[in-house]
């Protein structure tokens, strides 16, 4: 249900609001008031509309999950990890061949969202010097592991409101018969394991 709401909001932002902003920008581009002061104001208005359009586009993109049907889970997770490590300027180790295995659509989407949340947390809190994202199949289960060597946190303590994302990941995985395990210690990095059953 949450994914459906995200998709609907994404479409509304991108299609409706984005289209209206594009129309306003076009109108402003075509208007020339004839006086220097008014032309300057119109230029600023055009710039603001362009900036707003960019923000709406980014918001729509962030709400919409990667096109898993087109790219596949492996490429989508690789994109997330590559983008984060590029932003942080750190190396990223990846071994994601296992994500090419067939998974139910809901399970694939759940693993994507878990990877997204875990990598976002790394970007916000960890200050790592490297990140590792791997996937392996053992028996009838798939394990996605996201590891960093950053600040970590006390894994035994109540993570508190700053780590509500962990609860969200747990709930998502439980809905597809999966399980979340988090190993972390202060100044010793964090590893997030997401285990899901494979399709039979």
C-alpha cells in the first residue's frame, strides 16, 4: 500500500506539477516587459521556476522505485551503491551476481528498499572509508549484506528515533518472510544483513 501511494504521488508530482511548472517557465521565457527592471524580475522568476522544477523532478525520482522490471534488482542496487560511494569519494566493493536470480516482485522491491535505506544511513551517519555490498545464496535463502567501516553505534542499545529506518526495514522484510540482522559497535562500522526466502 505504501509503495502504491509513493507511485501515485510520484506520478502526480512528475506529470501534473512538473507539466504545469514547465508551462509557466515557457510563458515566462516568452514574456519580455520592455523595461530593464521588469526584465530582471522576469529573469529571476524564470530561474526560480527552473529551480522548483528541478526539485519536483528530484522528489518524484526519489519516491519512484528504480524500474526493477527494466533494470533488474542487481543493476538497481549497483546504481544505489555506486552513486553513494561516488558522492562520498570512497571505494565500493560489490559482489551482486546472486541478485540476478529470479525473485518475487515484492521481495525484489523489499531488498531494493532495504539497500536504499541502509546506504542512505551510511551517507548520513557513518563517515566510512569504504563500503561493501554483497549478495549470496545459501540453501533456499538469499542474503544481502551492506557493510561499512564507519562510526557505527551501540548495537545492544535502543537505537532511538534516529534509527527508525531499522524498524521500517524489519517490517518490510517480515512481510515477505525475511529477516533483518544488524551488527554494529561504536567506531567499528555496521553490517546490515537482509535474508529473504528464494522463489520456488
